[in-house]
C-alpha cells in the first residue's frame, strides 16, 4: 500500500496534468480517457470530499483548556473541614439548646412525660453536644465535596443545607408525625427551626472553608 504522502504527491501531479490536457485541444480526449481509465486519477468530487474531510478533522481536534482554580477539582482541605465543622457544630448546639432548654422547655418536658421518657440528664446533654460537633463536620465535608461541581459560595452552601435538612430534619419529623409521637403544630415548628438552624450552620462553616493550595 502506498504511503499517504506519495499518494498526495501523485494526486497533485495528476491534477496538473489534467489541467494541462484540458487546455490542449489535441490532448483533451486522451486526458478525458485517462481520467476514466485511471482509478487513482482525481476528480472534482474527490477533491471536494478530501477538503470536507480535512475541515472535519480540523474541527474535531480537542481543545485542551485549563479550568480556573476555583472550578478545578482539588483535594479536600481536612483541616478547614474540621475548623468549619466546629463552627457549624457550635451554631447547631446553640440552636438546639435555645430550642429545647428555652423556647420549648415546658412543652418538650410534657411531651416526654406523656411518652414515659425520662428527662434529659447531663450525660445525654454531653452526647448531644458531641453529636452536634460531628454533625457540623459532616455538613462542611459535604459542602467541600460538592463545591467543585457547583462552585464555591453561598449558593452551594444553601443547596447543601437544604439537602441535609431534607434527610436529617424533615424526614424524621414526618416519621414522628405519622406514628403520632408529637402534635402536628410542634412538628411544623421543629422543622422550620431546623431549616434555619442548618442553613446558618452551613453558611458559617462554608465561610470558613477553603481549598488546599
């Protein structure tokens, strides 16, 4: 099989011969006969097809572009995740303490008494504090995981907070309402409070988080 560069050279030479033969009345018939007899003799259709393939090949060349630093996927900064998680956990602990020990203290105590549940002691309070910190770290880690896809900033933090609220607050609240543990108005208040609590916690943790250099 002939190399491609030899075929291209032969095509160019035969094209020049075809042009010369067409301009010579004596050799026009011979040139036309040669063009019909030689399968490698180029025609106008062949040149048009070759030009089209060349243009298509040029368009299909990949353009290698470098993503901006804020969009390029990088490693999660675990130190910043922990720091942002501590801040988010602090917001959650303050919010839950204000809710259960202040605003709804009497009503929650009455609800626990109706369910024959013991009141919250210091050991349970310590467990809740620890869970709040862990929850805050998980929220910031989730924000860091989706940050390269949706971009840094409050918009991604709000999206992360909404997803966390759906699975961590709304779903358990609906389950408690379906089995009749608490009154409907109390559950609605808890769901709304949880939405703003997680939203503020996520925004605070995202504000402190930065990608590793």
